[in-house]
């Protein structure tokens, strides 16, 4: 946590959801920097652009929706996991879905996913994430 | 002379005095005795020749000649001449026969010196009695000699052994027969007694018998002996005491070899035993009855066969044991024995000890005239099991006959080469021929030789003995019909190959099978629909989880923020707008779901004629504004086919959604053109919707194109409901939809229906 600033990236085609995420994150951490993308393709471009050019690590929490028209959250991950490890290491990936589906097979397939969260995003979710991060480090 | 005459007259012998005159001897005198003996007087005799007085017996001549010769000899030699025995029969005038007589004759020459005459004194003596007695004695002697000779021969020739023993048992005499039996030489036997010939077991017994005979009583017994050569034999011995005045000096005996006899007796005994066993232990029941049917004897087998002991039958009448229904008939049959020696009585029921009726078959033989039997011999056998199985066979035959006569199927018996031997009434009806006609035309006339299944079926029958097949059959009038045949090869009782053919007319079944196929087809369609419905359900669950859940989750999040936070008014207004928009989104989804559910209901609408042009015109009217504003052109070509019969709302919806889809995904800055073409080819009706819109990378997302709420573009609001509806409706109508698309090169949707689904 450089400069004590936590970065967040939200990828979801639902604009309301994105707005909600931003407001909740800011409520939890007023200093947090939140970037949100409606189109996953643009988000991937942003990641490459921002996270590979700097020498500094930008620890970022990624909230990723599953059902998006042109690319699902998992298809997004498939591409993301092909990025170099320096980029990947800067992210903690959370799936944030409105679906009540059982993602157990995906949980096995993508061990890099930190957790699967159900919408709407709550302050309590963020508290727990924060708590886990502290424990890890 | 008178003195001599006196002497002559009184001579104690019958005498004649012959005088030779002229060479012939003539009787000159006969004395008194002679006259007495010959019953003649002297006057009758005097001056006669001898043959004149005593006529000679013609059957025994030579007596006269001998007398004359003797007279001559005595006269000539002047010496007496004697004939010791002379046969000269005397004639008996009364009976006109000759009495046999023998004489002693002496001729004595006598000289009468005075007269110089020579006489012959003839003295005769009747010796007939002496001669005859002597003859008799001679005869007896000859006979006796003969008898003795014969007796000796018999004794020597008899095979029986004859012997005599002295008081010590030593052999005194024996014949050849005995030597043969004893197998010991004569000379040896004379040095022996009988004991060495006795078998060890019987020695004591034989000795006892010998002593008893010596004691004076005759003995006859059988005992085992051993010959000089060691041969075992059974002899029958008779011993008779030999008495010399009052004392018994020994024994006379006869030995008869009865070994063979004994053996045959044993054989007879055995065969008797065998017969007895047959009678007592065989399965046949043997009885002896009198002419009234009363039992005199019943074999032991009655116990095992009927459970009734033989003694319980004696004195009872056989008919009383019989079933009342059979009694009269059996009595009648039984009475036939008066005229026949043997009769076979047809099976009748006979009560056993348990009171059960057993079927019995009897052969009765009349042996009333045979003193050893003196009755009617019955050989009976329990044939209940046989009768039952015969009945079963009869019943089964009856069943088969009934089956054959009454079966609704055609049943025929054939020779495997195709000749028909029998056909039942159903076969006659089926082929419109009489049984006779069928038998004469054969299998080939009722089967369709053009049916390839026929040879196949016959091949299978040849290989496996049986076959079942569907074949085409031909009636007499030449019409054909489908039939199901079952045919098997079997052997008749004589071992000839036969085959059975059971044919069922399956015309009706074929029709119902066809109907069944159609039902199956529709069932399959229904199943497909069910599967689709199930897919719809999966989609539904997806919709609930995502498309309903998403706006709900948003509203939940938004309301939390609205309650708890003190945002600016603008912010709050913004949040409320968000709530409203999400609620509308939810409403839209619910409406869409309703529309999908409505599909099933619409499907049950009656099919009607639908004109493609008309449909397009309706849609152009409803979309008039956007078509005008965006300068969108719809070009149709329904020349090949313009009208189908189907569910109107579905066809409308398909056209509408595909047109709307093309409008929605038109390329910005390019005038949209939608081409709709109908085609009819090989019974397939095709509808082609082609646009010049954005297109999709269909190679990647083909499966998802028609999924509910799938979108492939970010700039357009929409939830992919349209294509999902199109696909669902096409499939419900039994068609298929496919898409060809390239990014920026437009999309082409092709719908194909089989013609059957659309009746024009």
C-alpha cells in the first residue's frame, strides 16, 4: 500500500452496478482510487497501459462481472492470465456477480480468484477484503 | 393052420397078414385087435390092397411107399423089417378129415411050407401119443433155449446195471450195464465191494439201505455215487434180498443212472420257479375264474397292483369289483368265452383297496377243460397311466384339431418343398380357395414370388427349422395382402418332413402400424418440444439468476445508500433515477418471460393460410416511422412460394423479430437494406433474411446467437430476446434456423421447413 492509497478496478456492463461500487468503495475508503469499465476489452487495454509501464507496483482490487455481452468475466480472466506476472501480481481478483449460480467449477479452474462475491457490493465485503489483505501480508 | 390061425387072432398087437399075389401084397388076414384099432372088420379087409383100405393123406404122403418098400424088403430078404416111426394118418369118414397118426411097423416074413406060400406078418403099434409128446418136449426145449439166449442178451444189453452182492457186499455177478456205470473193469469189480462207489455224503445212508435189504426187505432209493473214474452221478438203486430156501444169501440189485434226469428235474423245477415268479411277482395280475366269474385263484401280484391280497378275492365275483358303467359290457364280453378259447376284454375300471378306479385290460383264456387249471385264466394289467396319457394325447389332439378348425389365422400343413397337405377354414377364406384347391396349387400360388423376403424366410427355415416373417400373400383373385407367417419344420409319425404354416392377415395391423408411426412421429415432435421447453426452463433459471437478479441487486444497493447516507440532492435524485430504471428493467424482463410463456399457448392456435407478402406489409406499417426515418428498405421475393398454412402469430413474430434485428444492428452511416426471399426445393421451404448490417463473428458465437439475453454489441440496448423468440418459434413449427454472418458484412438468417409442415 504505497502512499496508503488503495486502487480498485471495476469491470461490469451494468452502469448502475458500477456507480454503486464506486459509492460503496468511497464510503469505505474515501481516499481509494476507483476505475470502472463497462466494456471488458477496454479494461484489458487499460491494465496493460497502466500496470506494465510503471516500475512501482500498484496493488489493485479487481471486481469482475461474469455476464457481459461481448466477453464473459472468465474470458476476461483467460486473457488477463496471459499477461506477464508483474502485471498479474498487482491484482487481487474478485468475481462480483448478480448471478446465484454455483461457480465451484470455475473456482477450481481459476485458483487465482480470491473470492466470489454476490451483488450488491457492501461495505462489509470491503472490510473483510481489507482484513484478509492485512492477514496475508 | 388052424392052430396058427388061433395064435394070430389072439396076438396082443394089431396084425395084418399079407400074401403076395401077382407081385402085389394083398391082405389075407387081420387079427381082432387090428380090427378094433382100425374100426374095420376082417371081411372088409381081406383080399384088399393096403391103400384100398387106408387112403393116404394127400398132404403128408410117403407113408404108403415106405410100408410097401418095407414089405418088399422083408419078403425079398426073408428077414423081418422094422419102421420105427411111420406117419400114416387115418381117414375119418364122419368128419371127412385125417387124424394124425404115428406107427411103429414090423414086417415079418412067414413061410408055410406046406403050401409053399410065403406070407408077411405086419405088426403095427400106435405110437402117436409118444411121438406127439416128444415133439412137444422138443418144441419146449427150443423155446427155452431161445428164451435163455434172449434173456442173456437183454441182461447184457440193458443200460441199467444189474448186479448181485453177497452178504458182505462184495460183487458176485454183474452185467455190462453195471460195468459202464461203475467205469471199472469187470475183473476189478469182482475183487471189490460197493462202498468205494458211494459218495461221502450218502455212504451212511446207502449202508443203512443195504443192511435193511440183507434184513429181508426190498429197498428203492436215490443216492449220489462216484464212478471208478471219479464221475459224480445220481443212481436209483433197487435192492432185492436173494433167498436160498429160507436164508438170505445176498442181494440182487438194479442201478439206474438218473443224473441226467435229476438235471432235467432241476431244470423243470427252475422253470416252474420262473413261472411261479412270473405269476407271483410280475406286473400282470393272474386269476383263475369259473364260468360265472368267481375267483378260484389270484396271483400274489394283486397285493402290489390293487392293494388287495389274493385270499380276499377267493369266492368273490370279478364283476363286483368293476365300475357299474363297465359291468354289463364286460359280462357280455366274458360270456364270449363259451365259444372262443381266448378273448381280449377292452379296458374297464376295477376298484382297488383304496376305492380308486383303476383302468384294467384283461386277456381271458378258457382252460376249463384242462384238468390242471379247470377254469378261465385271466391276465390283467393296470393300464391306468396309459389310459390317462392316451386321454391326454386325445385331448391335446382334440385341442389341436379345434385350434386348426377354429383358428382365425390360416393354418396349413405342407411338405417343405411347397406342397400343401391340409388347410383350415381360415386358410380357405383367406386365399378364397377350397382346401382341395389349395392342396392342388401349393404354396407358390399363395405367396408372392417377387417378394425378396420369401427366399430369405425359406433359407432361415431350412437352416434353423423355424421362421417368422412378414410376407406378401396372394389371393385367388390375384389381390395381394401383407401377412405374418410363422413356419416350422417337423417330422410326422412316419418320419416324413412336414412344415406348419400359420398365416395372419396383417392388413389392418399395417394400417394401424402406419398410424402408430405417425403417432410416434408426433410424439417425437412433442418430445422435441418438451426438450425445447426444458431448454426454455434452463434459460428461465438463467434469466431469474441474472436478468432479474441484476436489477434487484442494484435496487438493494441503491436503497441502502439512499437510507444511510447523506448525499447531495442531485446525487439523491440521480440514485432515485437509478432505482426507477432498474425497476423498469425488471419489468421488461418479466414481460418478456410472459411473452415466452405465451408462445406455448399461441402454438395451439388453429393453422391458417398465411401470405408472406401480407405479413411483410403489416410489419412495414407497424415499423413505418423508423423505416422512414432511417431510410431502411425491405425487398421481398416470394415468387417461388408466397403462401403457407401455419400458426399466424408465429410466422408474424419470426418475420418481425428478424426484420427488427436487422434494423437494430444496422451499420451506422449505411442505408440498411433487408432482403427477404422464399424458396421451395425438394419439399423444403426456405426463408432467407439477408441484411447489410453490423454482422457478428458467427464462427465464434454461433451457439449463443439465439440464446436469451445475449448481446454482441455494446452500443445497443437490448437483451437478445428477439432471436431467442425466433429460434423457439421456428423449432416449435418443426423448422430449423441458421445464421451466416461476418463482422461489418451483414447477417443472413436461413429458415428451413419441410413441406409437410406447411400444407398449401
